[in-house]
C-alpha cells in the first residue's frame, strides 16, 4: 500500500514545477513582445511619421522628403504660408531616437540638430534648443485676428533647458521649470503701413514654486516702434501690461485693431495694453 501511495504522489509533485515553468515562459513572452514590437516599429520607414507630425501641428507643419527609419532619419520641415496656404520649406531636420533605463524607469531621448527632447514617465524636458521659427507657427496658439495676419521677420528660439509635466499630449504649464529666449528681427506685416517695425526680445521664465509661474518679459532691441512690458500667469490667473510707442504716428490706429484693451497716453502716440484674465 505504501508503494502505491508513493507512486501516485510522485508525478503530482512535479505538476507545480511544470506549471511554474509555463507561467515563467508566459511572463517572459509578455515582457519580450512589447520590446520586440517597439524594435520593429523603430525600424519602419521614416515616411510613416508624416501623418503624426501633420496631426500634432494642427496641419501647419509637414515632414517632407523623409529618408531613413523611425529611429534614425532625416527630412525637411515645411510650413503653410499664411497668405496663400501653400506649403513652403522651413528647415532640414535630422533625428535619432534612443531608449535607456534609469533609476526611476525608462527614458526616451530624441536627439536632433535643433535640440534634444527627453521623456521619462510624465516628465518632458527639452535642452540645448536653437531653432528658427516662422511667425505663423509662433502665433498659432494666439486667438486674435492679428495673429492670423501674414507676419514677416526672422524668429529664433533658444533654451538651455525647459521641463514640464505632461497630461497625455498636453503640457501642464503650472509645472514647468526653465528659461527660453525668443528674438524677432525685422518684424512686419502686410496689414501694417511699414515693411519693418523693429527687433524685439522675449525672455521667458517658468517656475514651479508658488503654484506655478510663467512670465514673458518683452523689450525692444531697435526699431521705429517700441514694445515693452510683460505677460504673466500665476496659479491659473494672468496679467499683462505692454506699452507700445513710436516717435512717428505709426500706432494711431492701434485701438481700432486691438479694441477696448488699449488706452492712449497723452498725444505722443504711446498706447498701453493692461489687463487680467
């Protein structure tokens, strides 16, 4: 009887071991398959990025003449001309996408000739940014008829580091930390009487402390029209104060364009935009 019991219990002892082996194989496959899928996706043609770039830029930026792979390639960036809506060349771009594992988890880093972008969990940071921007792209998020006008000039954006937390595809501006500089040279527009009005500088500062502060200080480097002041958001509330002036009567019609937001100071042609939201 003892031998029969042993013979029945012997194979049953091996069942848990076999089950654990199978579970281990399944877990390994679950870990390998995502890595394999990402590896395959990164080796796909760079042309597959055309759709996402067009979608993320709301139809304003196009990835033209792409070559290489999703992981590493090059192309040309084109933007829409605000006047006739035709595509026009903007700048060439080269990129390389790499992944690493740090103490807090995986990190994806996109390195380009314009700067670097790193994504780690919900944190997104850009570093060593140096890029030229068309006016239409810079004013894309401004909800005012003047922002839709065909503006001219050379705009440069530089930043050593700028980091924010993200909520899906959107950035939480209250969580941002860093600095950036925007220079707009030869500012002008077809809706204004002069071809050029001046060169302007915007210093951007983001600070997470005090509930999140985002401030842009505007100053005039040179030109026939001066623009000086600031725009600031703090804890969900914002304030702006901009003083626009000229030695010539070039800003007389500003109130008809901006509306009730502007007030005139004296008879010197100086106007003040001051408000909150």
